[in-house]
């Protein structure tokens, strides 16, 4: 059975620092930033003395963490790092990455934040949520499917669909969930255009009376919307200014999440 590693107490962090490991990572980061590098260049970039840098490099080469090219006498990152990177990426799913970054928003937005994934052409599914002990609560259960036409979440997905896919979603018209639902297709398309231009969508009581949601897409490496993060609040508390504030907070957080996931952003959001 694996041992449980517990955080140390009563000792400073310095007591657990290993200088050789720190120096190795200084070299790895130097190669990542500017490789391939010669020994002299590694010494210059790392500020280590020549013999220390040489012995660390040769050790890293034997572990395949660093590769050495005899012809150019230059060092680059090795294949072991690629293997470790792929393993690490698999251990941190897109939802886990999203939740970690979105949790920071609870300090500036007193809302419930839900994370949705699209399951097919016309439905989305809530896969996780972050809540504070307050009035607005998400009553949807994990794994429950919702119509993509309902609320800002669906708009955040649909805004980036190709025209043929969007036409297929809207071919039978729009459903009326509440008295305030947008039911005219041209008006709905205009909302999608606005959402695409600013990077976030808003729905005021179109899916649930008394509730306003603001949602922003999280893009994946293929350039498609992988997830959508949605902030939920009482309509009475969400003025146009507050909705814009929520949207901007979500957009910035979703961009950070996308960077971690290796996202390819659409031209409207790319900088």
C-alpha cells in the first residue's frame, strides 16, 4: 500500500529544498525557453558554474530528460519530458482545470458557477459546479441533460457553430420555456452574433423566471467549444453593468483555462 504523504508542520520550506534539484530545473527551464543551447549558453542562462552545469546536464541526458546532439554539441529537452507531459495532461482533465481557475471567481462574483459540456446537437449536460452558501442554487443534477436552446449556456455553444450546424439546430424553430424566452429565430441569431463578438452570452429569464445567467465558452485544441462556464444570479441583482462585469470576468478566466488546455481561439477572440 502506498504511503500517505502529509504536509510538514513546524519546519520552514528551506528544510526540504534540495539545491541539486533546483539547479536541474533551472537548466530545464532554460532549455525550454531558448533551446537548443550549448554548454556555454546553458551556463550563461542558468548562472551556474560550468562544472555544475555540465554534470547536471550529463545526468539529465542519461535519464532522457535532456537530449545531446553530438554534431552541434547542443542540448535540448528530451523525450522523457514529453512522456511525463502527456501523462500529466491526462491526469488533469479539462473539467478539473476549468474548476480550479473558475473557483477564483467566487471571490469577486457572489454567484453559482456551473460547467457544461455539449453531449449532442441539441443538448448540454452540467458536469460540475461551484457554489457559495447563498440564495441562488443550481438544482440540476450532475449528468442531467438540458436543451441547448435554453439559457446563456446554449448560446455560448451555438455562437461558434458553423452555419450548417446552426441551421440544423434551429430548423424546427425555438422553444418557449418562459414568457420571456426569445422565440423568433432572427432575434436569436442576432443574440448569437453579439455573444460571438464580445466572447460571452447572457439570458434574462428566458429559461427560468427570476434567474439571469451569463456564460462564456472554453475552447479546446481543435478550436471548438469544449466547455461552457455559466454564472447564475437573481435577475433583480444583474443590471446591464453587472452582466458585463460577469461576462468579462468569465471571459478572462476561460481564456486562462484555454491556454492550459492548448486552445485554438477563433479569430474574434484571438489576440
